[in-house]
């Protein structure tokens, strides 16, 4: 296992970051993944003015064995407009539709 992501409530992200840091866990900044930057990161996030641009917020840290862990919160539901490429299999070959 390389990476495990946990879905957490959006209103708990900052609290969880503070809590982890207070216990000595090295945590990345909260990353705001946005559509306008093609999945790039917005430096700030304000749900009142974002208009759906940021689709997920996440922070990363490691467990004692070095496994990468992620706390992530979806800021909006996905829909058909979020599909940007053809489906692929786990091996990476496109699926025939």
C-alpha cells in the first residue's frame, strides 16, 4: 500500500491539521485542488466566493511505517462535466466503450 485517503468533513480540515501537528505529525498545508488551474492548487479557499472551482481539499502525512495518508474533503459533487478523459483499466489501457 502506497497511499490511503480518508473522506473527512469539510468543516473539520483545519481542526484535524492542528490536532495532528500538536501530536508531532508532519502535515502538508491544506491543498485546494481546483478546476480553473486544471487540478492545480488555489492558494486560498473561501466557500462563499469559490463558485465550485475547488473540488477537493486535502492534506497529506505519513503513518509510522511511511505509508502516505490523506485527509480529503469533497467541496462539491462530481457530475458529467468532470469527466475529462476516457475510462482506463488498472493496467492503463483504455476501456472499449
